[in-house]
C-alpha cells in the first residue's frame, strides 16, 4: 500500500491525492469525489506516510497501524468512529496496537485515523501484497520508476550519451 501521495489538509475534511505542483503550492484531488482544489504553503499539509502513532517504546508508522486494522478486520472496514464511544475506540486501538501510549494518543487522534482508514477502504486504496514486505514494495516502486526513466514512450531503451555521439560519427 502506498500512502506517499495521500495527504490531509488541516481545516478541510477528507483526504486528498497530490495531482500537480504549481508555482505557489500544489493541486490536490479529493479521494472521495475527485474534486480538485489548490493547496498553498499556508495550509498545514500532512502526508499520511509521515504520520506515526506514539507507543510506550517508540513510534509506529500509520501504514503499520493500517496493516494491523486490515489484518484484524480481514480486509473489511474499521469500526465507525462517530458512533463509537471513547471507551470503545480506546479498546479497539489497544487491540490493533497493544502498546500505544494512552497519554499521548487522544481519542480525537483515534477517530481521525479510523475515519481515514475507512475513507481509504471505501475508495479501494488499501491494497496489500500478500507476500511482499513494505521494503519489497518500496523497492518494486523504485525499480518501476527507474525503468520508466530509461525508456521512451515506445518502450524502447533511450540511447546513452556515448551511443548518441557514436551515431553522429558514423
């Protein structure tokens, strides 16, 4: 699962996907309805990849927390955060992340991460490879980017600088 292009904008509901960059900011599209809006430097923007949850020992990435929810729910949605009590939310959180720091992780944080999980689930953005580890998935993405950079639109290798100069002399 790739959360690198998914962001949250403080003060705006929902999650957004980065579409393009402008001189003054970025253009984002809502993951729910696809509506595009500009986001500027004055907005507090958080990439989901950069978000972590406090635990007693350390911090755990949001990706790992979502993997735990996915495993617990067998690929289904999480509990509905708006209709669940504070106690239910904390109990659910302790099931998916037993050592979360109860003093530093607020109920509002749990509601937000479950709301985001359910939004990503509805639009089908929560896809895990059954066999690949997160490192293997990142490596596969990097390999694909390198492959794209070394091929042109017709999927033929781009000539190296040496080959270009050799062709000029023959």
